[in-house]
C-alpha cells in the first residue's frame, strides 16, 4: 500500500481525553476514530489488525471443532423476557421498537437466540454435542464508556455456545475451548493468565477468565508465585486456619473513644495496631440482620460474603439502615450486638486474641474481647479480601496481585437457557432432558487494546508480527536533487518485489521529510522498517530496523525480498 493513497492521518499530539496508552496510540496511529461516546470507526490500518485477530480466533475455533455462523445483532426482546434477562440487564441493554411497536434489543450476547435456534433443529442425543460460534458486534450501554476500546458501548466479540447431553461431555468441550483460547492469546503475543472466575450454577473451579496482564486492567488478579493458582480477586481465596479463640486473661474493659467511629482513629487513640481491632460489619440477610467479623486491618470481600450466605442474600447496611436498628450503633458495633440473626466471621478471627471492638454504645469501645467468652460466631467463612503476601490456598506460598484486562471467558452454563428456551433432547430411552450448555467469549476489539498496552514504547506501537497491519514499512528518502529519481525508482522496484514475494508493505512514497516519515513509522509500528536513500542505492543496500529491539542492519537490495519472505 502506498502511503500517498492510504486513508490515514496520524496525529502528532496526544488526543484530549485519551487516558491510557492504547487509546492514545490507536487514535494517533489513525487506527480508530470515535463516532459517539464508546463507539468507534475502524479506519483501514486498524481494520487490518482487527481482521487479523478475528482470523486467528476463527482458525483456532475451527480447529477445535466449532462451526461458524452469524446471528442477527437485532434480537426480539421477547426472548430475553422469557429467560428473565431483560430485567437482569436493565439499562445496560440498548432497546428499540420497530414500526409495529414490536420490541427488540441490540445483542449484548446471544444465549437466548442460539438456544432457540438449536431447540428448533436438534431433538436427539445423536445430534449432540454441537459447538457454534459467531464473530459479531455486541452492545452494552455503559454508564461511563472509557479507556477507548476497553470499555466501549459497541465491541467485536467471538461468542461460542456448545450443547451437550451431560456435564461430562460439556467438560470435554470446555477443555478443548480452554486450550484453543490459550493458543489464541499466545498467537496474539499477549502475556496472559487463565484465572478462576465466579462459579456458574454447576459450581466448582470450572469457569475461567483469560486475563491479559496490564497495569491499566480493570480486574485484580491474585496469583501464586510458586504454583498454578490464579483467580480473580473477587473469588480469590487464601489458606486459612481455624483456631478456638479464647486466651484473653484480662477483664473486658470499656474505653471512651469519643467521635471515633473509624478503625484508624480508634487504633491511634488506644495506641494499638489496626489488626488488634475487630471489625463488625452489619448487613441485611433476607429478613434479618447479619454481622460479618474480620480483623481491623483487613477489608471485606463482598463477593465472598454473598457466596458464604447463599442462597440467602446479603446487602451491606447503608447509613439510612441504622435508624431502623437501634441495637446497632454505627461505628461502635460489637460482635455481641442485640437483634442480630447471624454472626459470620473470617477464620482470622478465630486466632487466640484479645480484641478491641465496639461497645454497642456511642463513643465507646471495649478492650480484651475474647471469642468464646465475650462473643460467639455461628458460621465461619473466608470473608477477607486477599492481599499480597497472603498464603496460597493450594501450596501456602505468598500470593501476588496484578492487574489484568479480561480478554476471554469460558463458562459452564448448565441447563438454565435450555430450560427457559425449551432446548430438549430425547435420550436412548425416549426420555426428554434439557441440553447442557457451555458458552465461550473472546473480546476481539479488546484484544487489540491489550496488545497495544503490552507492545508499545514512547514512540508508538510495536505490533507483534502476527497482528501487524503490514509486515514491512518501506521508507524512501528521496531528498532533493538528482538522486531523487534514482531512489524513487529503486524503492518502487523493491516495493514491487516485496509485494510479489507475498510480503505486505506499507510504502511511504510521500513527499515528506525523513523526520516525518521515521516518526510515522515508529508510531504505526510495523515489525520491520526498511529505509532506502541515495547512499544505499549507490551501494546496493537497504537499511533494516527491528521496531521492537531497535537493532539495525543492512540487506543487499538484490534478494532483499526473498530474505524478508519469512
Ligand atoms: Zn500456590
């Protein structure tokens, strides 16, 4: 492609409102342009990257036995009402009406549609399993679209859905998809981890998120330095030990802590470390009130609390809630507060310890509160948020926490959608059962963001070979004077030879200064830059620079195309 003809305008300066490197560089390199908040046009250079990611995904899905199809983006809302997810999605879903006032939505995902189609086509256990996928645009009406493609309202996804007679069969396909995902992200040159995600209705450690490691990521990933353990922070566990409590020899002692509802103020006032305090967090538990106990230097993992009390539901107290519960004194709650239906505690609270905690009376705390003597716990569960250095639940080694971008997810769905949409099969004994489903997503446009986050420097993008819009960026330094014609001629010839050899080339044939051309080559980030000037032509060589390493060498013009064929 000749740059003089390419629909491309690079930007010298950082665009306003682009806070992260990938957003900034994709705009500056002319890959994308914003059309509306969270909605982007893919311009020709960006389109080539998007297409390459999609093609890698397509190849790996096909190799794993999945079959490609295309579903409509506009979906009847009635299907979503049938599954109950119209309400679940709430304002996150774009909804519209046709001229007959029939309601539709723009697809945020496609379980309802695909399950309805499969229900109409497949009836027997002999038809299963089947694994279907599409690469298509998806929509979420995010409240605050941000970070460019990372949290966009329109995004390209690969979504796959598999249908099975039972869970064992689902797990075989699940493993195949897990392996295919690992190949996809490896081919895209991403540093990634497969981490345990929130359990589905089947339960167990069998739903995984694929995280591209990146500081700007929106998810915290807990991982073990020694073994394979890795999990989203929401569901991450630490190795915990259960003790019997007790061991406070001293008497319970009330202390005056005026105007100190916070852990830090009390700890400072009493001269004790925050970890000596017992935090008592009030929450609604269906009809009653619960208290969650944890050491004062730890934070509550709300997802862990919800999981611990399930199927009961937990909702943390807000300021207004305290008025209705006079037994709970905001900021001064003790573990023995009145009117509490459930006291649940993290095992850290079971260690022999004399706690400082609330006295259930405004402006007062108590010292020397002992488990078993002064308060009791009805249920134990891991409640604290994991912090770096906590012991790994598998091997006890220290855990680390890093940030990541979720680029894919594999999920065991069970029979929820099959039951809602009537996807039933008949077994060998002519009995009907709902199909068991899996679903598998990959964020294609998100991968582009993650790749740029990992592969860039202060000059611009440094595309990995597999995703680069072009293999080679050919810069002709035509300069002024009599050599101009010779250089252009030699560069034209090299461009033709490279193209004929199957090397894709972005050829900077513009009438621009070397400085402008080099700056654009660094910004656009093709893996190899070839520079041809008058001296090189005279000596019969072309300069080659590796964008990633900056290493320079020379190639003879004769045979350069063959050498770069790769
Ligand atoms: Zn470990």
